[in-house]
C-alpha cells in the first residue's frame, strides 16, 4: 500500500546541523552575554553560540526523524526560552537545517560553516 503524498514516515532519527539566527534592537553586551550563557546552560546540546549587541547565532546538532521536526524544534527554542534565559526581544531572522552528509560535504569543499568555531558562548 502506498502512502499518501506528504504522509509522515516513521523511521530512525538522523542528525541535522542547525544554524538559528536572531536579530533586533541593540542590547548592552553584558546583558546579551548573560542571556546567551543562561540559554546555553539550559541546553547543553548547543555547541556554539555567537553574539553581538544586535544579533546572535546558535549552531547545534539536532536528532530528529526529518527536516520538518528539526526545524520545528529550532523555531521554538528562542521563543520558549525568552523569559527563562532573559533573551533580548529579538526575532528569528534566519534558519538553516542541513543533514550530516551535506554538512560534511560543505566542510570538505571549504564552503561550509567553519569547523573551528569553538563550543560555548563567544562574541562575534
């Protein structure tokens, strides 16, 4: 029996590389850093967080069945933790979700995210 178009497939989860970008009004750097540190501590799976007074970028690996699930989790992160971490009132302005194979291929070709980005919370 064939599945209907758009039907969800049950199956093993895969790893997805997620880059979430948020931006908004300038906020004092100590406040941004504190918020990013609290956010990172609440989510130890976030390997790299970069920030500036008006933007932040969060990179991490998500385990999910498909891209839709990985993207849904990523899009909820910022809003769900705005209060608890004291995140600035910024909006999500970018989201990239790619599978592990694509990530590795981009890095091998020299056009992917810099693998040297250190884990933790760092200014741009």
